[in-house]
C-alpha cells in the first residue's frame, strides 16, 4: 500500500473518532458505540490482520479510551466540598490518567515495530578490532569460566579480538579492607581469577577503588584497551559463537552508530515462573520488552543499552567521557547521553546469550528495585523531555522507558481504592452501575484487547498485573525514596546462582499475607453489606467485583512468595547437537539433549558397551557443521535410564579450568535449540484461558502458602545457598606472590 493511501486510511477513521469523543451521548448510545468499536477491533484481532489494519485497530481502540477519559474527567468526580471523598477520588483519578497517558505513549512506541535485516557480513581483513568486557563483582569462578571461554570462542579473527575480565571483587580497596575476613576473600579471589585468566588467555583487570560501581569498572576497561568496538557481557551472560558476526557488520553501514543491542535470554526461571511452574510453557517476562518494545524503540532510533549483550563504539563513548555514572542505571543513562549528541542505535532481535535470572524473591526484588530507582533517577536528574538535541519521538520513547517504573504508585492505588467504599462508604467514583458498564467495563475490555493484540504472543493475560503487584509491595516505598532524594540510591549487585534445599516462604512474604487477609476480609464484608444495605447493591457489586480481582491477584502472589525448592546447582539449556562419547574403549556417537555448567544429558546413537563398574568416560565435542573436534571433556556417568527403547545417560563434568572451552562449545556453540524453545513458548493465550489460569492460581495457591505459614513457624528458615560447584581454586595452579600483587 502506498504511503498516501495508508495515511488516508489512518486519518479518516481518526477524524471520525475524534468527532465522537466529545459528543454528549446517552448511556445507551455510548454502550452501542463502544461495543461497535470493540467488535471491529476484535475482528482485526481474531483474524490477526496487520499492516494498515493495525492502525485501524488502534484508532478504534483509542476512541474508546479517549471517550472514557473524557467521561471520567467530566462526570465522575465527587464535589470538592466533601474533602473526605474528594481527595482519594482525585488520587484514583490521577492514577487512571497516568495509566491512560502511559498507554498512549506505549502505543506510539509499539505501533509500528521495526524488523531489522541481518547485519552485512564483512570480510575478515576488514573487520574492526573488538574488546570484550566481562565486568564481575562476586560471581564464582565457574560462572566466569563459562562466559570467558564462550567469549574467547567467538567466531571472529583471533588477532582482532581481546577479552578482558574486569574484576571489581579483587580491587586494592577490597583486598586492603579493615574487615580481615573480607580482605582475605578478596585476595583469594584476586589470585584465583588471575590464574584463571592466564589459563584461558584472557586479560585480567582490576582497579584501586570500587568507585562509580559498574560504570567505573567499565571505564577502567576502556582506559586499558584500544579496540574500535567494545562488547559488554554480564558475568553470567555466555555468548553464542555467532554474536559478533550478527552485530559488527551494522557499524560499517552507519558511521554514527554507537550501539547494537541484542536480547537477554535466561536459562533459568525467575521466582514467579519457578514458583508457579510456568517456565516451560509461558513466555518469560522480558519477552515483551525484547520482542516488541525494543523493536518499537528501534523504529524511532531510541533503542537503549541494556547493560549486557551489546556492542558499542569506543569513539562515541569517549565523546561523553565513557559510561555514565550519575545514576545507578549506567546503561540507559549512557544511551541517553549519546542519543542526545546525534549518535544512532540499532536493535537485533536474535537471542545470542544465555544468562541467569535471580532465583529467589529477595534477589528479584533487589534487582527490580535497582532498575526502578535508576530509571526514576534518569527522569528526575536527566529528564529526556529537557534534552535539546533529542527528537520529539526520541523524547517520547525515553519518557516511556522512565514512566513505566512509576507503576507501583497506581498499582497500590487500584489495590486500596475499593476498600474505601466497602469499609467506609466513600464515594470516590460517583457513577451508576449502568454508566460503569457502558464506560468503564468497555474501557477495560478494549484495554485487554489492545494488550492481547500487540503483545499476546509474549504475555499472558493478567500476568503483567501479577508481576506489577508482586514488585509494588516493596517498590512503592523505593519510588518515594528516589523522589525525595534522587542522588541517594546506590548500586547493589544482584545475587545469582542461589539454591533452595526445601520449599519455604520467602523472608519477604509477610506483607503479602497481610494484604491478602485485608482484601479477603473486604470481600466478606461486601457480601454482608449487600445483604443488609440493598440501596447500595448495584455499585457495591461493581466495587466488590473489582476487589475480587485484586483478591485473585493477591492470592496468586502468595504462590509466588512460596518458594519452591531448587536443588539443581546449574540450570540446563536445550542443545540438540551431536558429540562422541568415549567409554570402555569404544567411541559412541551421541545426541546431546541438554547441557549445563555441571553436566549434560545425552542419548547414545549406537549400542553401548557393558557399563558395569564403568562410570568414567570422555565426551568429544564436535563442530555442528564440519564435524571437526572442538575439545574433549572428562565426565562421570551418573545415571542411566531407559524408556521406550531409548537410553539416556546423565553425565557430570569433571572439569578443570582448561575444560571450560569444551563446555562453552557444548552450551553456546549452537543456540538454535534454545531459540526454538523460546519460539515454542510464544503461544497466545486468550482472555478466557488467561482468566481461568488466574482463577486457578488465586484460589489454589493460598492454601499452600498458609500451610507453610503455619508449618514453618517453629523452623529456622533455610537460607539461599550459593552454587555448590567445586571451586576452580582447587583445580588450578596457585599464583606466585609476585603474580598476586
């Protein structure tokens, strides 16, 4: 379709919709108009129409939303003479208007996502020099060994690639700490990681002081390197071999390009996914951001640096003095500084790293609190709306990225507002039941339709509300703390590699039980009021239904705070690649089904020799395309199972530091199986199934939570345990005193 025709198709319905928004309509007419828009939008959604139809969908949806906003502003607020009702009414109204404003900004971002073409493939002799930075603070040598080995194995000319471990856990400041135990641990880490880097052929860097957190660590790396391009991988983000081939070529097309960002992919579930058992079938939380929102930002040259899995141009970083460190989200802040100086960015929607998410609710909340406080810092200290050289579209995109982190405020308002009517009879939403249905219910319906149409393949219904509620209980206070003192927040490192030996309640669980009890009490009291006060029956039913939805979300959250045991020390990822197992003098071809940092599951493709008393073996890693040997890895056969004539072997690696190149080849040499698994989870779930899922969680999960609340009262809570893989410290040759200095 030509642009003029497309513009006409967009503009005519838009003009008609705008004319309808401010027209006085009867309740019956409003209902008819809203239902018509919902039906038309629903048809576009059901038939999955895209292109120009996408814009028509948004026009119909926006008309209903704006109609609701106009009615809500002009016809629903109580009299200002009744301050007891008026003040909370204005707070609720402000929360709703925030959500509507953010919805429009989000629609601008997501309306026309950009699908990037593959990076041009550059001849080896024309490729730029690349420095790979792996910043670390407290990660184990085992996790670092995998990431560093995978970085060294990147498909790139070896003479143009240099890998750096930036160790902020072994700084002079930490090794000379007055805390003798902490100083000894920092010294041990310093020596161990120096020797590890020597073994892997990686450059070890530390610094005198832990200043400016991760930004300062990265800037120290810049000061000791010279590569034209800089790649950043978090310590637990092991890259696929093709990472540089799929990103570096973009820099040759645009001399003002400062960033190519790729998605973060995680091999383990977050606390919600693990505790609700959804990891294998539900799209991960970050899928909506990396699959939809980042591509929308890319459309407007507003893709921002996400801290890892990205390539940056050194010349651009040097122009702004390196990585920014005013806020605790140095990644987005750095991108904002460079975009405002005319540099450009691109987004490649191809998962090429495998990383770790926080395993416990405490570490998850800690991570999200840092993100929340950092983005609000950017809004307050470096407001994108005030940046002169940003385009209007870039300002809107950055505003969207900052505004979304204020969600704890409206989320808690929506949680508490029904209680004001149920318990205190405050009229903070002055409408009849008929008006509520004609305006509010249709608005909520079109809102759900918008989310399903734009994000249905990457986000189940009501899951956003659940994630927001779980975070809001603790982030609500964090938002206010940043508003009061924007420069106060400090950088906290997220714990990774934790295990849980038994099911238990999170140490953070108490507020969730209190909120659930209050909401459940309100539900019971609303039934009592309905029976005894028939004059408020209609509106009470509406408010009680609102509260019932909150009860279901709070009940599902009790399932999230009931942490399920996780004894597996390292998460497994799908592999689906061939190797050779050397056992009992025989070479057996095998298919590697999945791998982890500690072992693998393989299926023999030929008859096995007798394994009685034979548990030592060796797995020979071969290239997926050429079949050439890529390394050998000593293993122990820990388990042999047989099912339907298929034998499966469970292998445990007996690895030293020199073996991690082979482990990296197995885990990240080919991530196609991981990407296929990711795509398989992207199955849209309609409102009916989504509602039934929430109902099952909300009604079923509290029982288990209350059981643990009673059963665990007299028990000492099990503390999260760090990954218990054998330390590489016992497997490498200690450095000399001169090396340790």
